[in-house]
C-alpha cells in the first residue's frame, strides 16, 4: 500500500482538528520556555557554587523567589485553562444540519450506516466512509461487542464506542482527500489491524457515489463470475456477508455488495487487489490472526471464479 | 534499670549521655535473627524483609524490562513477526501489571519499610510479623502472575482490563482471572505496608522527633501510605467484582442486564490515578533527602514542602476522570478534572522551586545520587509538561490511547520514579550493605540511562500525534511510523546496557566497593547515626532529637533514651504529634506463621479461580494459619510474665 492519506493531529483537514492548532502552539511554546528556565536554573544552581563560595542568599529572598515562581505557574496554568475551555466549548457545539452516520465498531471492522428519511435510501457499508466536503458529519457511535474508539486525527479527536452507551462526535472535512484512522481503544487480538478511511469528496461526487452504492450488486458479467457467485452463496461466505441482490444477507461480517469499489480489505489492512483478496479469503488467520473469518479451502478454479465475481462488484 | 510504678516504665526514660551504656551483647542476642534456611523463612526484621522486597521488586523490574525489550524488537520495523498478537498482548499486559503492581509500588514502600524505622529512630516496624506476611503475599502473587505467563496463561487485556473485553464473553479461559488475583495479592501487601508505615512513623518516633521535624522522606511515605489505604480498596472491589462477573455470572458491568461498562473504568481509575502518585510521592521524598544531603543544608521552606506533599496526595484523588475523557462524559464535568489536573502541577512546581533554591543556596557536591536527581529534573519536567497537555480535553481527545501517552507516562514514571530510585539506591546502598557503589560505573549507568530513556520515549510523542495508537502489535509500512519506532528500539537497547551496568556495579561493589562507615555522605537524618549495615536492633541506644536537624545539629551531649530493656524485644511508643514517650511495647519474635498464612492466602485466591470450593478450602486454611499465628506460645508467655513482674 502506498501512503496517499493524512493521519496526523497537526495536519488538520477540517475545522474540528484545526481548532486545536492555536492551543497546541500555546502549550508547545510555554512548555519549551518553562522547561528551559527550570532546567537551566537547576543546572546553574548545582554548577555555580562549585566555583564561588560567596555567602548564600537570604532565606527571605529565596522565599520571595519561590512565591513569585509559584504565582507565575498559577497564572500560566490559568491562561492555559481559559484557552482550553474555549477550545473545548467550540468543539462540543452541535453542528447545524449534519449528515448523520451510524458507526458501529466490531472485532475488527467498522460498520457504516447512512441514515435517510426514505428507508430505501438507507445505506450500509464498511470500513470506508465517504463524506461530502464542507458539510458537518455527525457520527452516532455504537459497539457490537467490546469498546472501540473512533479516531481520524486529521479531522477530529476520538470518541469511544461503548456497549450500552450512546456517544457521538462530529467533524467536517474542509479539503477533499483521504484521511486514515485506527481504532484507539484496545479491543483484542486485532486492535492493530482495525483501520478505516474517510474519503472526502465534493458534494456532487458524494451524491453520485451514494446513488451507486444504493444499487444492488452487479449481476455476474460472464460464466466465470456466475460460477463465482454460486461459490459465494454455497460456501461459508454466505454465513456472514451480505451481497444485495443475492441470497447472501447475513450481517455478521462486512457487507460486500460493492466490495470492488473499496480501496482496502480487512479493515484498512490490505490494498484491494486480486492477489490480496485471494490471500485473505484462503487464509485470513495468516493476515489477521484471531480474526473471526475462518480459512476457506476452495479449489483453485472456485477461488478464481469467486475473485472474478467479487472484482465485478463495483 | 526499672523501678517505678504505673505508668511503670516511662519514668525509666532517663535521658542523658551520662546514663550507663547498654548491654550490646544482650541486645544482639535478643534481636538476633536465626541464620540458615529456617531463619530466612521466619525473620521479622524490617531490614531483612525490606531488602527482600527491594531485590524481588528489582527482579520483577528486570522481567518487565525483558518484556519491554521483546515488544520494542517486535515494533522496530513495520509488519514484523517476532511476536504475534496473542503473545504481544500477553506481554504488554504483563509488562504493565508487573511494572505497576510488582515493581514500582512495592519498591517505593519497601524503601520506606527499610528506612522509616531507622529515620524515626526505632528498632523495627510496628507489626513485624504482619510485615513478613505482606512480603510473602506479594511474592506469591508475583510468582503466580509470572508462572502463568510462562504457561501461556498471562493476562492479555491490558493492566487495566477494561470490560467487556475482559468479561466472560470476550475473554474466556483463565487469563483475566490470573490478572485479577495477582492484583489482589499486591493490594494486600500494599495495605500491609501502609499500615506498617503509618503506625511506625506516627507512634514509634524517637523522643523529640515531633511531626514538624520529620525528614521529608518519612512525610512522603506517610502521605503515600494514606493514599494506599484510600485507593487500594477501590481496585480490591474491582478485582473481586470482575472474577464474580467471570466465575459466578454477575452483571455489574453488563449493559444488557442493567450493568454499566463504565463502572469498571471509574472503579479502576479511582484507584489507578492515585496509584501513579503512590509511586511518585515517595520518589519526591527521595529527591528531598538527596538534595538536602548534597546541598549540605536543610531544605528551603520545609513547611511548604510538607504541605505540597499532602496537597499532591489529596489532589491525586480528583484526577481519575482524565483517563476517561474519550468516553463521552459531559463536557462541564470533564472541565473540573482538567482544572484539577492542571492544579496538581502547582504543588509539584513548589517542590521543584524549593529544591532549586536549596541547591542554589547550598554548596552542592555533584555525586552520583545528585546526578540522577538532575536527570530526574530534566526527564520529569518533560513528562510533567506533556501531562498538563493531556489534561486538556480537546488535546487529549487527539492523543489519548496513542504513543503520545506512552511517551508521557514513561517520562513521568521513569523520570519521576526510576531516576529518583536510582538516586536513592546509590545514596542508601552504603547503608544497606556497608559498601559504596562505584561512582565511575554510576556515572556510566546514569548517562546510558539518560540517553536511552530520551531516545526511546521522545520519538513516541510524534508517533502519537501522527496517529499511532497504543497496544498495537504491529503497524503497516505505509503509515511511515517505521523510522521513529526503530529509533525508539535502539534507545531501548541503551536502557538495557544501562541496567546491565547497574547490575555489574552492584555485583562488583558488594565485594570490592569502598567500605562506607556509618555516614559516608555526611548526611543529617538518623539512619546515618548507626552502623552500615545497621545491627538487627538498629540503634544500641535510641537517639533523642533536639531540633529539626538530626545528626547535623546534635549537641555535644548526644542525648539518648535509656532504660529500654535489652533482654526483651522492647520498643518505645511515643505520642503522635510531639513524640513524647508514652509507653513501651513488646515485639514478637521470628515466626513461620506469616509464611504459612501467606501460602494459605495463595491457596484461597489461586484455587478460587478454578473451583468455588477453592474459596472454602482456602478460607479454612487461612483461618487455621491465623489461629496458629495468634496462638500464645510458652516462651512468649514467659517473656510477657517476666516483663510484667519486672515492671
């Protein structure tokens, strides 16, 4: 995989993470100043008396110096608190007219659901979140099992997904691009390989993408793909995955209706290529040990057909 | 020797240098600890128990360090396969559990168990057998954790064991139960140590050593002991509720049945945050002693120092929610914890200013202990400043549970714990062993450690900001995190070299080091007023303290307590505030019952996770052991009778 994404709290691509930059600069500069002053004072205190044996400073003078330094500390911390509280308030303010997405964390993938007042326009996908540039997106965070945490550094701070608790977080992508995030709460074996991509595109591209994702899966284009489809619905795949427009309708694993349109597989772990997909289907435990997908002993003809079918699911 | 009616023996506290010298040979016989294996098992001498504690804790430090090295090896390049997720998760969980519960907290209070009786001028801790029981409980718990790890049953849900991941549904098997019970053992040991330190420091001080004259190390230990007493019950509750959830099927943390997953986090962090200060505050005490000795003057603004220690101890209980900023608690409530987290920088700042003023106005000698204190200043400052940063809710929401926090906590715990610990070890090693550690190796030890710590942990700040979460067993090459991780791994090897240098120094100095004499650093506090290492009875004659200074300000007369019996294990009990002699107390002799009671406790906790009958059998065994412990024995009865007769 080549890096074509941003994933840094300081490479802000949206208002929510950009709000942090003044606070960060303040903390960073004050920290350097405080560090240099205190360390220099300590080193100088040890070094100077090894040279001169002048009479020590008066206790009163030192008490004053300590009081002064303490007052300065309190004043600095107060300035920090003011800046921190105002930043915090700005970040928690609820946005106007957001796009609402329900994001559910699973061991170890993300289920993404776009709510719409028209039930037919309700969209369910996985691991890649397309959002329109310039519009706030409100995430309703849920968990299907243990605690996960949703975090896309370039867009916003994290928020935990806790079973039995309703959490939400919002961000707005102000520039088009790809923003990567990883689960930020330890969630078991494959916590390390539970990533997602946020793909921010202009609003009209977003509408196009949305409409195409609402379509049922493309029918098999040729006989090999048709064989692939029948492999899918007659093997273990069908126990967990959905492909709209076929009999496969299980919600245990990520929906695969438009799997070929995604950039990555296995929750942001592998580039979505034919070879990677083959390796993942045959032996997921080699790539993500402990993942809930079992190995699939398919014949090479079946595997090839299945791959051809899945590659057609754009 | 004794002559007076009730309160019989108090009048015997004749004070003055003219009193007859004590019968040292008889003292030696009375306080003698049997040699050999049996003597080793039964000793109740606070110095033997504390030395064991320190050595055991250091052993766990090495083991935890080996796990850290393995993890750094795994993370040194992307998509590495040295450790798989299963092993990695066990390693980081056991690393954290070991370093917090088996190394940092015990090593700090065991320094107190060694030094507090000496610093307050008494012969032993208040409850010597209980002290021995505490050590054995800790040892059983530590061995249980590590044997389990070797048997591939090490905990794998972190040192925090968040539910529901650690609950019955997502962590079947015994791994989390091992974690819970190993923690329970260390809680008992810590509570025992806290009781020892409070009772010893409050009631067994030398006459004249009133509270406002106490060395800051003893103050730090008192504050810590009270924190243990208020913090440990919370994790004790938590570490019992979790096995109940897992073994009995309760639903305290199960939202589907009306429980609450966040309840666990509140319980754990209400203990877990004070825990950090339970490590840090004794370290502050070490810093104060070392700064005092090597500045060759009393600490500046002593009352402010004491108040700062107490304030830190109190404020530490108001910070726990800053571990939970990302859980979606109300903004208003979190602001309170931000303010409290920023506020706790003030007492720490005051102590820094007082130390600098002390060094400034003293005539500092840059010996190895002071060198480590300067290392502490640099490293802890970085950790403290990043600590104020993560107190900010918006900033913490970015860096929480990332390598930024890994950097922060290691700067705080290595800077605020291990650097002072090394300083203290170089400082008190002559007292423990009678020999000096080599200063040349000490300087090498320091510089390797200083460079290694910064090289390992500083790059992690940037990794966290760049999106690398904690507790990941690997990362994709495309993330670009490989370079900084490699740098951190190189730093870890330098830390390892430093620790090897330290071990070599100890091994060499035990045989070849310069003989220390009673007070090699010309220090002030009372532990330096007796031989190095101290005899089993600590002081032939208990000192009487006349001013704030101990040895520095003793008058020519060097007053001592006389009239204590040398044919019985007798100690002087004084009043809490002013240390006026109050009464005499008779201490128990060596016994094997504390060991048996600890083993019975081990049966109770360990077998309990396999079968409910384990609790029944274990409880019966503990009861038997306690009965045996408390059973009056002939010699003791006779001793007591003799004491009463003579009184």
